[in-house]
C-alpha cells in the first residue's frame, strides 16, 4: 500500500470540502477530489523561467545592414514620416 501525503492550507481544504458537498459527495469522494485536485495542480505546474531568458531576442531589428546599432529615436522618426505619406 502506498501513502500519499498532501499538504493543504486550511482554506484550500475548506474550499475542496465545500466543492465536494455542493456536488453531493461523501467523505471518500471528498478525499478523491482532493487527490485529483492535487495531481492536476502538479501536472499543470511548469518549471519557473527567468525573464532574463528573453535577453537579446529581437536585437537584430536594432541593427542596420552593416551590423551597426540603429538610433531608436531616428527609427521612430522614420516610422512617423512613413505615416505622414500614407493615404
């Protein structure tokens, strides 16, 4: 026989009890509900990622054909000039 230990906050325990009660479930079904909830949460958890993983993405749009960095303000000014000429 295997034992599964699940730590639930009192609030989570109460919410799950109420959920089981609303569905007309007995205590055994409540325990099954808790286990299913726990397992679904575990599956849904994704490894934490850092925003720093995005560093450098899209950097190529800020380089000209020779690889030199573009001036951000000049880029915005160019876009605005294009807007002025649109019909």
